[in-house]
C-alpha cells in the first residue's frame, strides 16, 4: 500500500511556518496526482494539519473522481482563520471522508511529558469525536516524530491504525503505516518512484530503520 500525504493546497492564504512551504501543493498538480490514483486500490490519500483548503480544493477534487481520503485534524485549530471549522469537518464526514487525530497543538509527540501527551492523544481525540459524532480511531504523528513511548501510548489508547512520515510502502493491514509527503515538485511520476524504492532489499532496510525508531 502506498500512502500519500497532502498538507496545504493552492495558493497559501497565510504566512507559512517553518518547512510548510515545502509541503504546499498547487491545485493543478494535486489534481494530476488524483488522476493518477483514480481507479487504483493500492493507494491511500491522507491530509494533515486541517487547513481550510482541504474543503475548498481537496473535497471537490476527490468527489469528482469518486475518491475518499482520511483527514487528520489538529483539534486545537478548529475554527481558527484559514483552518477547518467544526462544520467543515462534519462536511467532510458527510461526504464519506474519514476523520483522524493529528493532536491538539501540532507539536511533536516525542519528548512530551505525560500530561501533554495525554492532551494530544486523548483530549484532542475526544474533541474530534464530539464534532463528528463517531469514534476517531486513526492518528497521524505530527512531523513524523514518534518513539517507543509514543507507540505504547497510541496502542494503549486503542488506535486502530497510526500513520507516520517514514516514506515507502506499507502492508495494507499494518498497524503502523508509512506515508509519503507530497511536495510542490511531486507529480504522477512520484508514484512510480515510490514503487521503485520498495524493492525487497529496500523494504528490509526500511523495517530495520523503523525498528530503531520504535524502540529507541
């Protein structure tokens, strides 16, 4: 399974933080990637951060192609300018999209104290469940930051599936799902490149690398 991650779409409506500019994809390139994915059952589409462009650009493009996606929302940003409102999250839900947890404050989960990690994994999740009126059982690690402690907390929290930013492919039923962040330079050819990086040797090396991350 190839997991693709989008963040912002179109022309950014706000000043971007840190490395955000490297993940903001223009609408035409986004639609070209969707065209390459349409009809395939080995690609998942995900969105992180809860930008308002998820609904303004992402939702109609997905619907036009009969595609669905999982939107990982930062609960603490709900209703803020340029980010999704609670009503827009419900609009995504009503259109058949899935809603996942991306934490409360968009901060790396690795290294947080117990109270802060609880806010990210449990309190934020409950807020999102109150919005959508249904269980939220998938999570995506902000900045791809996780370790053994974070993995343990996610497992104890009962999350059905957890998404990272580790690149490459993942087993369809794997609990920990590697994803590939799409950038302004990515296009349909990126899907071929991801597949080429997923040879048996590359997968073995990737498993070893991820084992180190999970157990450090």
